[in-house]
C-alpha cells in the first residue's frame, strides 16, 4: 500500500508538470486572441448559433401603386369605370378600392382594362389572353398592348423567383429569395399569339413587303431589338405604314 501511494504521487506530480502552461504565456495568448479582429471570419460558424433565415424580397404586383382604371367584364360586356386598383400577377387578382373597403376580383372575369399611371398619367391598355390561340397552349394572363394596329405588339409580365444561393462556408451569395418581374413579347396575328423572335432578321420577316422600309427606319434611328422602346417605335412605324 505504501509503495502504491508513493508511485501515485510521482505519476500525478509528473502529469501536473507536463500539463502546466506558464502563467505569463497563457495570459499573453488570451490577450492576443481577444485583440485579433480576424479571429472569427465571416465564414466561420459558432456551434449552437444558427444562421439568420432569409426573406422573400419584392412584390407580385404589376405595379404596386394604386392606379385609376376602367374594366370591361366578360359578363354582359359590362363597363366599370374610374376605380382605383392594382393587379397581383401571381394570383391573377385585382384589388379594388370601394366605399365598403377592399374588394377582390378574379382576373378571369375581366376581358380588358385600361389604367392611368398615378405618377406619369400615361394610359396603358391590357387584354385578357385566355381566349387567344397560341402554339403552346393557353396563356392565362393579361398582356399590355404596347403597339396597336394591323400587327399589335403585346407585352406579358410574369413572376420568377430567384432562389437564395447563400453558401455559409464562403459567406457568399444571398440568403433571400428575390421576386423578379420578367417581360416577354408577342405579336398578335389573326387572333393567334406568336412569340416575338429574338433575331433581327426574323423580326423583319414579320413585316412582309415592308421589311426593307422598316430595316432602313431601324438603322437611321439607331434602334435595338433587345430594347422595349425600340420595339415600340419599330412596330408603331409599321402599323402607321399599313393602316
């Protein structure tokens, strides 16, 4: 028993000496770590501390301002004039302000509408495209007529969600889902919706025997087929020539 106690004393004494860090060194190490501003980088994670969740950024309104509008309903071709409204693209719903409060109207009940922008006072005309033929099935949406005439040019705005792409290991990307409003363009010919071609040559082929005149107009005015303003000017010129 005595030998065992002596052996235990030497073992514990050796262990303590092996594990002891001199006090000044230990203090200096602690101070250095506290003063090190780069000790925890943006990509470092503390166990037990969760990453803050992302949000859904943006809205699904065609225009989030309230605009004065007039509606033509499918039922009995009834006209409703001078109401304040905004349109929810994703839900295909109109929010309308009334004396009794907010009223919700399903887009399928509305054949067309025109509204005045509350800031620019510019008028925009929209048609319901559910009755029009397409090469890819029905499009249940409203499209703005941005150039009217023999060959109308229409614009459809739809919702696309850009998903969060945050990578915590590199602290890069976004934690938020972002609502994007994407525009696509169509031509209306014989009650058939046709996707507007992306290539300049194919767009000019839509103008038939007026294509050479329109090409000259395009060059003289420095237009570009990937700009909405240029497309409106181009189709306005065609519709003016053939009316």
